[in-house]
């Protein structure tokens, strides 16, 4: 791998239906309906993204051709000679015509590694300037079950229902209060903990 070509990666989320044309049939066949994590970089650093209970299938797309390699937590995907040959052909680098789709068995999910020039349109643009309270509530929607969010927000003097209503109006959450793709992209890579956002807890917490 030519680490000299490394470009700091960006991460976004997209609905599975908005994946590249070559990836959509694979996602449908594997039953992936959730949002896809898209890693935008010049190099696909895929080492160590699986665990013992997980089986990962890598679909390597290169200018119309798709090659497949599979691995698990007990044996990495590049453990056999044939699989090493496939990986060697990609050398971990991406280009406008080259991408890697990783489909995980547990939990069932997918991530797509793409080059910045080929998928720049996926990068979020023109996002609203969100308040610290809005970022905090988005974090709660992303990481906590709905039954606990209101109580957690109240610990930091945040009116959960009011902020959630604002986020719904701006298009960051769904009507049922779940975070959507726009909301995920608004907080990805950010520390939305109350302490980092400067939200002080009520006395007694």
C-alpha cells in the first residue's frame, strides 16, 4: 500500500437506494435496507473492520468488473493466496473507476469505500448551522432509545420536545423521532456529548 497517497477520509451516510448502480443488486440480494456508511478517501483502509462474530464479503469494483473476497474475525479476508492476489491488484488504493463495497453479516450492514472525485456529490453541502442543543438531541436520537431521550435531555436543561420539533422542521429527523440520513451526516465525526457542547447539568446530576 502506498501510504504516501493517503488522503484524510470523510464519512457520510446515504440510503441504500442511492448507492452506485453496480452495488444496488448486491445490497438487495444481501438484504441490506439500512443506510450505508460511505468512506470517501484515496485509500480503502479495510483492515480490522470485522470482528469474531462477523463475516464480511468485499465486492471490489474496478471499471465494470467485480471481484469478491470473504473473511471473518478468525481469518482475515486476505488469508488465502487467491484472495491476496485480488487485494494486491487493488493495492488498497481507490480511483474514480475503483471502489470497494463491504457487506457485514453481523450486524447486517454495509460500507462503501470510494474515491473523492467519483463520489464528491455524496458529501453533504449547505447544512444548517445547528445549535449545541440541536446537536445534542441529534446525538440522543442516534445513540439512545426513545424512552430515555427526554429524561437525558432534561438533565442538561434541554427541552427535548421543542428541539425535536425544530429538527423535524429542518429535516434532520423523521416524524417518529428517529434520526435520518441528513441528521447522521450532521453529527458524523463530531463529539456531541453535553460536556463538549458546553451544556451544564442540573444541580444534583
